[in-house]
C-alpha cells in the first residue's frame, strides 16, 4: 500500500503538516570555491536541528547533479514511512545564463533538477524547498554600494553542453508546493568569501533565531539583511550589494518547527 494518498484542497491560512519524516539533499561543489565548506557545515547543522535526514555529496559532476537528484527521488518513493517535506541545496559556480557548473565544468540547468523532483509521488502535496547558492550571470548589481567573491565560469565551461532532465513528458509536472530561493537576482553574481556565502550564512542565522516562523516571512528577513550587507570583491574596490530572488508556488503556510 502506498504511504501517500490524495491531498485535500487547502483552506485559507492552512499550514503544511510536517509531522512526518523530512529529507534533505545537499549537492555542493567545494573545489575552487573558498568558503563553500563553511556553507555546507552551517546548513548541515541547521538541517539536523530542524529534523531533516540529510544526504551530502561534494564535488559532483554535472551528470552527478542529475543522477543524485533522481536517486533522491527514487529513495523517497521507496520509503515505507511517508515524508512531509524535502529540502534540496545546490551549491556551485554558476554559468552566464544561470546554469550550475559541476566539478567537471559542465553545465546543468537547475530547473531540470526541480522538474525531476516534481515527479516524486511521495512528495505529492508536500513542500519542496530548493536553495541555490550560485551565480546567475556576470552582473555586479544595480549600482554602487550594492560584492564579495564573484563566481566566474571559465571560457571552457561557457561552451559546455547543457544537461536536460530525463523523461520529462510535457504537462506531467506538478508545479505546486515548490519554493525556490536563489542567492542572486537573475543575471547577477552571487557573493561568497572564505567565511561562506552571504545567503547561506544569513539564512542559517535567521532560521536558528526564529525556527517556528513562517518560512516565506523569514526569507523576506534574510533578503533584507543580505541587501543591507556591503561587500567587496577581490578585483573590485567598490562596495556593492546583493539581492535574493524568491519564487514560491506554496499553497499553505510553511513553518519548519
């Protein structure tokens, strides 16, 4: 007997039931990304505190990004005990058009990974959280006092072929109950130094301080704090700022504690 069933239509103000198991997957390129290990450790500790059973894979190739996500989905579908929430953290250099760069320098679209997990039967009607710490282009931001380390793809990776999702028939993806949080606005760089990234470190601090809060409200606070940070890149003396991008198709309030 499948451990999941049809989801009732949510009522206004309803909250996701997170009383069942929680699962997290962290795919992080550590090589040549100073501070990335700090992000992995900080996010891993937070996930443990919030009750997520976490799988970590470091320095995945572009193909491994997709394979690990597919395996994560299959494991969730095969569980005897139901899950109520999934969190996927993707950390890597970013390509010029928002692609993720694997440890091999090849590219995979993050949207392909989202679509992969949207097929998960065990997560039907459950929140699926994606955290993306990567550049989404080469722009520094909208103006002065708007930096840190700029993650730049090499010329070789700019020409790498993109990996597309496996078995993605049109119209079969459920796009509801997905929350995506990008470390940078579209077309812009994401900032990180040897202490970690502005996005992940601030996220961990805010959620540790108020773990019972509504996640969308907490993310708004994370964005406010990130936007107020002044940072400098190693090859730029101007102080600059970053801005997160939050995309949500959640149908209920999401509180992780």
